[in-house]
C-alpha cells in the first residue's frame, strides 16, 4: 500500500485520474464563468487582480460558494467531533482529564506519573525522552479560557486536546519502530527517515526577497506532511498575501485555484495565521441548520462591501510552494471520514502546472496508515479515534479500553 500520488500523464494512478478529472472540471467551470463574464455577470480575477472581486449585480455569489463549501465541511467535521467526543468520554475514564465548556464538550487530558491520557504509552515515553519532541507541548491551547483550570495550575496545551491532529500524528510516528518500518516508509514514498522533525520550519520565498518560515507538521526525510483530523478546512487567506509568494505563478495556474470573497467581519480575520486557530473553533452558525438558514445567517454577518478577494486552501498552497522550494514531496494525511478535505486537496493539486511537481504530491488516510502499524497501536487508534485499517469495522464508540 502506498500514498496515492498525482501521477505524470504516462503514469495515471488513482489520484492521478481523479486529479486530472478535477482539473478538467475546474477548467469547464472557468469557461462557463468567462462566458457569463461577457454578459456582465462575473468579474473574475485576471493576471493583475482587480479589486472589485464581484460586480454589484452579484454581490454575494462568490461568498455563497465559499459558504456552501464551508457548510459541507462543517457537517463532516461536526460528525467526526461528535464521534471522537463519545469515544474519548469512554477512554478518559480513570485518566486525568477535564471537559470544555462548549457544546458538545471536548475532552482535554492532563499528564501525570509518566503518562498522558491523550497518548499511546510507548509513544509518550519516547516523546518524554527527547527534549525537541517535548517542546511541542510548549504551544498553549488557543481556547484555554473555555476549559476548567487544572488542579496543578498547569496551562492547557494544544496537544492535550482529544481533537488534536498533531497529537494523533505524534501518537503514530513517535511509537518506537514505526518510522523504521519498511512498510510505513514505502507507503509514504520515503527512502530514509532523516531528517525527522515535528514542526519543521520551511523557507518559502516571497517576491520581496524575504522568506515565510511556515511550520510544517512533520518532515520525514524528503517528505513534508500536513496532518488533519477535525479542523474545519485548509483556511482561506487574502489574495494579496497568497500572491506575494515568489513562485506562486510559476507553480500554480491561478485560474484553477478556488477563489472567493472573504468576509473580514467574521470571527477568524483574514490576517490571522492558520496555526493560531484552535481545532475546536466553534462557528457562529449552527452547522445543523439547513443550507438556506446557513447562507442567510452567514450573509447577514457582514455587508458585501467588507469582502476582499481570497484563496481557499491556503495551507495547501503554501505547503506545495514549500515542497517546490525545498525539492521535497508533500502529503496530506487525513481521516477517511473527511472526504471534504480530500476534495479540497484535489482542487489545489489540479492547479499545479508541472507534472514533475504533481507526481510529488500525495494523499493518505489515517486508516490506510493504520493497516501498517503494530497491533497494540492499532487497538489504541481504534478505541480512541475509531481509526481502523480499510475493510475492518471500528469498535463501538461506547466500548471502554478495559473490555
């Protein structure tokens, strides 16, 4: 089993065919939009971005498109959060933890006596033995005020959260023997597991001559990994910021990238770094609302005049640029219960111009990776996350670790 690659034209592959199909679909969409543009319905970006992202005749069209995508993503993310919440309420029994004040509450674990409820014991012992890995616990939980104070007075960390994709990533790759496994390395397309760095700082060139020292979740040899679990999406960012990368037009066909109007009055401002957003971000809009209710409520948050041109999938765009600059491959690892994230990744991949770079872009699910892991770790992932190898059924969310 290997990470699915977007292949060169002479190596079609599963994701290759889907990627090129997505590319064809996006091109078809752009042709339709250009035909409407001649009739005055759209005002699309050209090589030099025009500030009037939409005409006055269609003030909400682009925003509605983005909101529909966000609504779909919110549904998948909400369902996964609910399942993880149920599983962790069982897993937390007998382990130091608190529940957040949100609805539904999120389980957050506390360390104690050489163990941590959010981690597989062998993985946590390995983390505790390596200071550079323990420094990942320095990141304070962004929603700490939504949590009860710990008995020890310790501030809550992002890695304490049962919804943390970084914790899931470390649970797997810090377990002794995993990165040395030929099966795991083969699935990831990695020859040598060095360097092996969590939170690796890339150097993505900007047009100004400076660098964006963006943080990549994991660098394993020549592979950059972005881990996703319950995050809502890959973030949306102002077009002026995205287009400030030196290699943006060399790498991407901007006409094929998902672009929208970003409402600056929303809770997450367009100037906010994606890494600063909590994975437990709760929308101001109820994700269970109907589509018409969702759009009506969202559009009421801000007048059209407050929108700015933006690109969706900002984290993906940035990491593809990092892989291009470093000569690396790039893989998104996500849960198979999040097809919305996979589709968003397909859209960005379809906009990459170079076949030589596309073949270095991959996608893998936690479930596919689980099939290659040691049995005790597989059991942990099943009970705590509902992650099992393809073809297997996950244990019921109400099953305890002692059963």
